[in-house]
C-alpha cells in the first residue's frame, strides 16, 4: 500500500477509501490540532497517523473543498493559508441561516424575530414609530 | 343525504375571511389556540363531507348494491348529490390525502433538522451567537431549544433591546409555538381554503411572543421599537436609519392604515395600542362557525345512513 500511486490530480480519494473519508480524517486532524494548520502540516499529521502518503496537492484540494463547504475557516500565514475548523455551534447556526435565506421549508419551524419588509411596510413602520418626527431616543 | 353536506365545504371560506380580523382583535394566546382548533375542526368536517359525498356515489354502483343488499334505484332517487359532484369529491379527497402527506413529510424533516442542529450546538448555552454581518434572530426548536442571534444584531441593540429580543424568542420555545403553526398548516393542506387561517396562526404566535416580551420587560413601547428597528435593519435596502436608538417618544401618527400591511407593522401597531382583551362576541362567532360545520357534517352522515337503511328495506 505505501507504494500505491498517490493521487496527483484533483481527486482526493485513493482506491481503498470511500469518498468523504479523507475529508473526515482531515477535519479530525484539524480539530485535534487546536490551532490553524497549513496544508503541509496537515499532510505530516496525516502521515503520522499511518494513512497512505498523500501528495501536497491532494491535501490542498481537500482543505480547499472543506473551506468551500464552509467547514473550515482560513487565514493567510506567509504565502500559504492556515486552516481551522469552524466551531460546531456557529456552523450549525450559519447553515440554518442559509436555509432560511434560501426560503426552504426548514424555516417553517423557526420562530424568527422579524420577517422581511416590503418597501411599503418599511414606510408604514417608520410612520408608526414616529421617525418622521425625528425625536432622538 | 341532503344538501347540508355542502355546508362543511363552505364554512372554511367564512373562517378564512374572519381569520385576520380575529387575529388582530383577540388576545394572542387565546387567538392561537382558537384558530388552530378551528383549522383542525373545519379540516376534519370538510374532509368528512368529501368522504360522505364519495361514499354516496360509490354506493350507487351495482356491485356495492348487490354486496350490501340494498335497492339501487331507491338510493339514486333519495340522494341529491350528483354523480359528477361525487367524483369531484373523490378527486379532492385524494388530493387532500397527498397534500397532507407532503406537508407532514416536509415539516417532520424541518423539525428533525432543527432538533439535530440544536443538539449539535455547544451544551449548556441557550443562546448561540452567529458570527457575521447578517441581522438575524430565531428560535430553534430542540431538546433543549436554542435561540440563535447574529453577533451584529446583538451589537446594534442596547441591553433593554436585547432583553426584549431574547424574551420574545424564549417565549416561542417555551410555548412550543412551532407545534401550533405545524398543526394549522397540516389542516390547511387538507383543505386549502383554510390557508388564511393557518397564516393567521403564524401571525398570532408572533403576537403571543411579543406580548410575553412586553410582560417580561414591562415596556410595550420597548418591544415595539425593537421589532421595528430590527426589521428595518434586516431589510436589504439600505435605510436612512441612524445606528443610534430609534426614538418612539412622539405620539403615534394617525391614521395609519394597516389593512394591507405585512405582519411586522401590524405587530408594532398592536404593541403601541393597549393590551388586547378577551372578547366574548368574537369567540361566539367562531364557535358558531365550527358548530355549523360539525352539525351539518353529522346530519349529512345520519342522512346517508338512513337512506341506506331505507334502500335496504325497499329491497
């Protein structure tokens, strides 16, 4: 297995692993790290876990994909990015907010503080609140 | 079976017309319970009426007449429901069953998703702050339920505004408001004429939470101004509002027509008015509507039963 050809192209999965397993491993490494890691550091730690040797570009592909999914945050350190997991609470909340904005049925069970305003409603609201009188609060 | 069978199908039209005025005038908690019960009762009665019409037409088939040992011609003569109406009823009944199944599925998924997300959030904290620039706050039903607020929204509110916001969202969770809206929308799936009533329930649970927030903070104007301010800030179009607190110390400008207004201005207006009281006359109207539908459905069922027995005796 160590002599197995590592994926050089964009495909992160090698033949023995189900799709998504590598992503889960990478997430696991980043969660365990407790600090942002560069793709190179992620690759070293994956190797230390006795996983198959992954190419640098494969690791970059995986973390980029996780970042695009909103699972990782990144910051620039020198020439490379360092990645860290988005914490679960804000991840769950921001995904829920996306669901709300997409207008899916998921929003139906949520008690939102305010719903959207039409232009007419906004004008009406300003009148109700007496904004026209322009009194500072 | 006489023409009373059509009545349960028509009463939802009256209920739909009455829903918004009722939601505006009744005390919100009572309005929520009453309107939710109304949707359930009227959906049940109209479904029963459709089932009776379908049954009365099916009963005319020679096969069923032979099986049930009753006289087909007697049945035909005694039943005013035209075959076409019976077939339409059968179609509507099928459509209602499909619609209810679809809504049950969608709501169950939404609830499961909500519980899953609420459970995935850090233990202990009831309030979860989302980073980012959105103006957003909502109650996430779960075990325990969570209140999700964007960091920016917390930044733009002062302590009292935050207290009003959290009291409102907490009231949603404590009162299990999502169950009322879910039940009402399920009923409206069975009979789409009830959709305005289900939407009225969406509105009255917001009013219920607003009134709870007003009771907890002891300041109706505070809750009104917080809702108004947050809604204006959350509207995508840039507003001319100052970031500073929006004063509502001025007297209310009358008249403001709320006839076609969306829920937010109506909620704010209701909070600027004195608290609503129980109104027995309105309750009586709703009770009469429900009774009319129920009694006519029961009467139609009794009629069909009697007719079948008569047709059996004529055999």
